[in-house]
C-alpha cells in the first residue's frame, strides 16, 4: 500500500473498515501475488495493476493527494 501511495487512514475508514478487510482478504487469496510483488518492486504505477488486480479501484480511491 505504501508503494501504491495509499493513505492508510482513508483506507482504514472506508466503509467502516470493511473495505480494507475485504481488500486484505482479496490480496491474501490472489493468484497473481507473485506478479504483483514483482511489479511493486519495479514501480508503483496503478495503470498496470488495473489489468489484473481486483483491488486496483480500492487503491486508486485511497491514494494520497500530493
């Protein structure tokens, strides 16, 4: 989440915390976890994650605004 520039407070408060719990469970059971890890090590571009990540929308909604 840090590499994706997700605001942890926004993520934790979304839908009373259930959105964060759902996102965590989705990540834990994701069949693309190796690809995700590899991409995160190289960059943090959300556009690439939208192709395969079911949590990409959640991360986009919770990004830090700089």
